[in-house]
C-alpha cells in the first residue's frame, strides 16, 4: 500500500480523497494555487505545497510544478480527482516516468477515452450497441435517402465541422430530409467552411444512463450498477440518482453486461464510467467512457456500500478486485444535487462572493461533500460547483423527502445557488414519478436568448 | 456632432472576474485606446468561474481609456473602460 498520496486537485474532490487517505492511514499532500491559500483541503491534509498562481494553467494544470511537489514531499502516488489533469495522458506518463503511481486508468485507456470516434468503432466491433451512423461523410441526397432508409427515422444530419449542438438538422422523415439535407451542407460551408455532413440516428427523448465499472490489473472487471444522469442543462449534469427509475432488473442486467464488455474491449483499468443513451423503447447505445472518478460517484457508494476512492487506491496499489456485481447487496435509493454558485433565474450567471451565513444540512440520510465554510471567499478562477448534497433512503419517495428537507435547511448566504431550482424539481409531479428526459429542466428556466452574453441591457438615451 | 454634445460613458464590471482584452493568446486586442466602436461591439471578455461574458460597448463612440491590464482580475463595479459617446 502507498505511504503518501499527493492530491492534484482542489475543492470538494480534494477533501474526498484526503478523507479516504486518512481512513486508510496514508499521509496526504495537498497542492494549492495562490488563490486557494484559505481553502479547506489545506486544513485537512498532512502537508501543503503551493504550485503556482491563481490561473489554473499555471497551477492545477502545471504538470512540472505538481511533479516537483510530489518528488519533494516523497509522495509515492498521485490522485488526480476529476477535471484538470485527471484524463491527461501526458500527466499519467509523466508520473510513470518519475516512479510515481498515477491513481487511475492506464495512459492507453486515457488516450482512447479521449478519441470518441475510435472508441465507438472499437465498441461496435466488440458487440456493444452504438448509435447507427454513417461511417464517413454523405455527399448526395440519393446517398442520404438510402442510408436513412437503412437506419430508420428520425435522423440527425450533422456538419462535420460543427460542435456543441451547432450545425445539426433533425429530420423526422424523408420529406424533411430532402428539404434539410442541402440546407445542412450550405450551413456547414458558411458557418464552418466545410460542407461535409454525416448522418446518425436521432434518439428521441433520451435518458442518460451510465454504469460505474471497476477493474483490477488481473483482468477482473465488474460494474456497480447504474446512475441516472438525465437531468442536465447544456450537457452539464444537475441531479443524479441510483438506481434509475427507468431500468427494470432485466435491462440493468443487459446494460451492465454491455458496460463490462465495453470496459474489457479496451483493457480498462481502475474506476471508470460507461455512458449510454437509453431511448423510450428500452434500446440503449454506447456514448463514451469517462476515465476518471466522477462527480456523481457518491450515489453509487451509498447504494452499494463501496467506497470508490478507496477502491481506486487499492486497485492502483496492485490488489485484486475480489468481487463481482452479484456479490454486492444493492440497497435503497440515493440522489445527488449539484449545488452551483449560479443564479438559475439569470441564465445560470455565476455568483462569486464570500459566504457570510452558512448552515449545512445534516441528519438521517444526508451526506454533504463540500469545501465551503463560514467566511470562505469563493475564488473567481474556478468551477462554480460548491457542494454536492446527497440524500439516501430505502425508497425513491423517501429519498426525495430527505433531499427536499435537506435543501430547505441549506443556507449559503448571500450567494445565489441552484438550491431554489432543485426545490421546484423535488415538488414536480413528473420528477416524482420518475418521468423525464434530457430536456426536463427547460420548463423551470426563464427563456434564454441564443446570444451567450449576460449583460445585454442597453444604455438608453 | 459638436464638442458640447460629447459625453464620457464608463463601462463597469457587473461582477468580479478575470479581464481578457483578446479572445485567445495569439489574437490581437479587441480594442485599443482610440478605437472607434459601435454600440454592442465587444470590448473585452470577463471570466468568472469558467464562464465567459462579453463586455460590450453601451454606445457608439471612441475608446478613450482602458483601466485594466490583460488577464488581471477586476472587482464588481470596477470601471474597465471609458468611451466617448459619438
């Protein structure tokens, strides 16, 4: 086992890893930027090293400075948390070169997880369902019609140069395809300087379901059940739960087996997540592998009783997995709300400032992962995630009751947070019934304009 | 437009953040002192907790003063630019 772990991160996830180290009797090293000198993770770690100025590229993303800190403190392993260097192959390789264990997947895993197209190809070859898509660009309407007849409607015509939801046409039938296919090409040419388009099946009202996987160095791989991550805004997850109200035991078994197959197909090591889209008819499609510990990992911990960060450390030290999904006693229902310092009524505008009146929730069924404290000044440089509120109960209904009560108790004044939005969601009859898709959150938000600026009020005469 | 009608307009930060005078390190500055700007033209970017906001000119006019250096944090309500209204 390791003697000393350096945590190359900040905020709540740094605390999460430090706590695991403490419980395992491993010394911890916190690193911090100049803007984080008053941060909670410094108070809980055994040693602290400043790794540079406030701007992340010069501190939390600075591989050289982090390596130097690890060597100077004699750390034998590094835990990257999530974000920052967690999925940077270069960092994992640099750790290896310096004889320091990178607690996470192999460099090859990281490289493949970052190449979504290659990952999908490998999954398709391994027999994991992927969204039917044209292998390359489609040039003529005749070609397009033929291909769509094969894969079935609705389809998405996507500009190769597009991204982030831009340059996409959804066609419900052949008639709209004939109209929109040339449009997609024109728009691609004018907006991205490239009129190449490809086509894939459009999944209507999908749910985002992901499976936690764990794998050791001896080829043993298991999944730990699913997480329901459908409630999102602009691809940012807001509320996650486990299990998913959409899964039957049969579907769980089928998707879990596909997740394990996906992990094995890439020789995956350590903790990872296999993401799927699930359509209304119960068909599911591989999306991507997330090669890190995820923000939403606590909901799996509560329903399985397995500490995922300790498992990451244990597996990286070379121990065997030692169990499969069938050995785990899944129990109860867990839900997580991501509390962000953002104003949901003003287009999720960030809300920096000092926490003047802080009252964290507690009591039966409440877990709170946060780096906040009374008097903490939120740095303007980093992510707006300030707390993860997790509730647990034997039933989904009970879990929602605990969450609502805990949200009501939680005071982080005077910051604007996403708490009021989540209180509305907890009371929503469709949410309570487990009926939602990835567009669910829209109805709670004021209408947005497309222009991505917030300060658009004009100075009038 | 006569001299008497000219008016100086302050552009203030609506929240604290890091001030960027250009969209990317290799790009030129959005504006310099003396640049003639149109209403709603982008003057700079402000990054707060990884969210970028555009700082736009509130009026047609000319940039007469820029108070903040590139990549330096500004405080809520701090004056960033002065524009001479056309």
